[in-house]
C-alpha cells in the first residue's frame, strides 16, 4: 500500500506515513508533527456529512468528494471535520519527522487526529 501511495502522491515526502481512520471527527487543529508541507486525504464509506474544513488565508475550503486525494497544508492551516452519520473511512498521507514519530509511538494509546 505504501508503494502505491508513493507512486500516486510523489510530493508527500519520506518517510511516508499513512493514517487510516474510521468514524473520526477531529476538532480544530494543525498537524504539528508533519515534516511535509502538504498532506493528502481521501474519504470512503456510506455516510452523510463529515466534510473536512481547511482554514486557508483566502477563506475556508471544504473537502468532501469521495475516492479522490485532496491536497491540503495540514501543518500550516487549521482544519477540522464536521459531524457525520453512517460509516466513514479516511486515509491521510503525510511525512513525519523521526522525533515526532517516536513521540507518537510512545503515546500510541491515545486517540490521534
């Protein structure tokens, strides 16, 4: 799966990290552990709502289309999900620096957005 995503999204950077979420609704945050400038997210499932709102300087951008990669700057821009009903999956692709990865592994018992 990592090799396929590397081929699809060559500008994510290394080390490539993937996060698979099921029914996650994240509060407003920035991805401080990201080493890459860009992140990608794709949505799947049978659900309503759940859009990702990215607060960009030119105004909020709402990401909702399913089964496509959405590019956004998760490290630099605040973002959050709107509530949803049904079963929603998302895959997030990003690069994470070594120190952040070790910190995340040490806190693996915590919920992560």
